[in-house]
C-alpha cells in the first residue's frame, strides 16, 4: 500500500484508470436509470413510488460505505502512518455526507405518499440522521484548523472514534425504535425485494460506487495540488534578494496568509 | 408518455427524488472539477516561476527546500 | 498512582477555586429543564411523560458546556505540553483530569436531578433508577467529552465545534439512560438498560483515555 504513498505514483496509477472509471459510471447509472424508471415493475402495494427505493437504498449504502472508508483511512493514517490516507478520508467526507443527505431527502419524499408523513423516526432513517451529524462534525473539524494537515489528522482520529460508535448507535437506535413502536410498521426498503427489482438496485449501487471512486480520485488530486502549492510557497521562493522589498512583502502576504493567521 | 411523467399520480415525489439526486451528484462533480482546474493552474504557475528562477539560484533554493 | 492523584488534586483545587464553574453548570441544567414547561405547557401529565427525557437532555447539554474547561486553559499556558513530557503515562493523567471534571460537573448534576424530577412531576418510582442511570452515564459523558475537548485544541470556534462533535456520540447514553427511567416508571425492571450503560461506561473507560491522549499529542505537534 505504501507503494502509492508518493503522490506521483498515485497520479500515475490513477491517470489511466480515471477515464475508464468515468465511462463505467455513466454506463452503470444510465442502465440503472433505465431499469429503475422504465424496465421494472410497479409494486403491488406502493405503485410507482417504489422507484424511489432505487435511489434511497443505494444512497444509504453509499453513506455507510463512505463512512467505513473514512474510518479505514483514519486507521491507516494513524496506525500505519500512510501519507495519503488522511487525504483520502478528507476527500471522501463530502461525498458520503451528500449521499447520506440524499438518503434522508428521498426517504422523506418516499414517506409522504406512502405513510402520509414527511419524517418518521424509524430506526434506519434515525441512524442515517445521526450519521449525517457525524459527517458534518468531521467536516467542521478538519476545516477548523489553520494548518490543513493538523485538520486532516484530527479528522482521522474523529473518524475512528465515530466508527467505533456507529454500531453502538445503530444498536441503541434499533432498541429505542422497537421500544417506542410507531403505529404502523415503516419499512424504508420496501417489501422483500423481488428479483425484477434487484437488477436496477444493483446497477444503481454499483453506479454510485464507481461515481464515488471517480470523485475520490479527482478530490485527492485536488488535495495533492493544494499541498504542492503550499510546499512551493514555503520553499523559500521569496527569499529572492533581487526583488524589491515591497514586492517581496506583497508576495509574502499573498502566499503566507495561512501561516500569518496563527 | 404522460403516464411516464405522472407515474400513477406520484410523479411529483419520484421526479423530485431523482432530480435532487442528479442535481447533487452533478454539482459535487462540477465543484470538484473546477477546484481541480484552478489548483492545477495555480500549481503550474508557481512551478513555472520556480523553474525560471532555478538556474540563477541553484544553491539557495537547494538549501531552502 | 501518585501522578494520577496529583493531577486529580490539582484540577479539583483549580475547579473549586473557580467555584462559579460548577455552579454555572448546575444552574444551566436547572434553567434548561425549566424551559420545557414553558414550551409544552404546564399540564402535569405531559410533563411527567417527558420528564426523564428532558432531564437527560438537559444534563447532556450541561455536561457538554463545561468540556472546554478540561484542556483549554492548560493548553494555553503550556501546562498540557509539560504533562505530555511527564514520566507518568498521559492516559493516567487524562483519567485524573476527567475524574476531576466529573466530580465538578456530573456529580452536581446527579444531585440536582431529583429536584428537577420533582418539578417535572416525575413519578416516585423513577427516582432511584434516574440516579443510578446518571451515575453510570455521566462519567461516560465526561470521558467521551474529553476526546472531543482534546480534538479541538487549537481549532477555531472550538466551543461550538465540540458540541457538534460530541452530541452524536452521546446519543446511545441518552437513549439507554432515558429508557432505563421509563422502564422503571412503567414498573418493569430497568436492569437491561443499566447493564448496557455499564458496558458503555467500561468501553469508554478503556478507550477514551487512549483516544484523548492521541488527540492531545496531535495538538502538541
């Protein structure tokens, strides 16, 4: 794994992958959309609204998948000191948070026609809501430090702590939910999934996953660029004695905004 | 065709779901691409300056980095 | 052991010198709990129904407000850095600090809780369970809170941020704490909930000092 520790190796490795992955993403999602909207049957109970499940469930899956990914990256960063790990965690967070939010929104849009309510405190939705808070906390923490690397490291610790907490939260919320049993049993993943419904579901899940990896690679590149830019500013480019003092100062100010804040 | 859009009366909810999702995923992608582009341009600019200075100042930049 | 006791004594002495801090925590707890009747109306049945939840949420918030105190001042005057270089293990020192925090925050809350339960017209059956549950829960809150307090050292707007970080982690304690009291109010045994709270306490007791010391060392870099 440490082979990919050098940014240049990461960039070289992912450069050929990226276009293929992007094409795969488009194909999978397009096929998924076709089967979700057209090529799959109407549910005998829920009618067309079951089609929302083809987004809601993959989004929920991605929300969890990304968080687990962040936790693993956190572990790799803190325990094995892999240099790219905290970048990957940081790059993953917005994607995971977006999918979790989408899960909640589509859950509401599914709940209103089906169970007559925009929000319901069922175990799965409630756990997803808490997961969203964990994401927001993570993103707030990594951006709260003037030194981005300190932020990434703190974030990795938080991701690990949060990950330990996720099963506990899931267990607590399940327990809490069964205790306060709502009037009607809400099942946010619809009825037992019929084979004809499995295909669009699988396509969308795979499509979303490929989308995630595409965005991940792009965001890691972005982060690597930013690190390089910071390193360049710090490399003493502005020690030039031939530059007049005022111009040097201006460049210093512009380049060292981050450090000057501390 | 209208059956496709109305989705048995639930069209509003279904299309809102798909629409919000598509919107969010596209915005995320575009924001990432734009950020990547501007960071790449900035990096290349800085590296160009560094390159142009290097011949005259080999000793000092080597010391500094 | 000496280091543990030394830091415990020191933090307690500092906290008691600033007696206002503990009093403020309890005062906040009381005020927050009192807000609910204004919000939901004074009808006795409703208040009795929501009493355990309200008390727990208020206790959570009150515990959270005082978290900054655990590390911030020591971080700012350099004491924390000295502690990290001490021969005594950092985890033990952190446990000492957390114990001091609990003694000056959690314990007063436990003492104030029955008063609030009376005001919210909670049934007598729930009182004992409430105290026991809070006895098991508040130390866990201090331990988890310490992790958050350490993570935000040197961050901007640390005070608000620590709330966002720590509240989701508090939710299991809240669920089982309030659940224990509700079970008691229904006349059912709350032993299962209390056992789970005990388990959570043991888990945090084992894990939190390490997570916190890691975060503290990160802050020192």
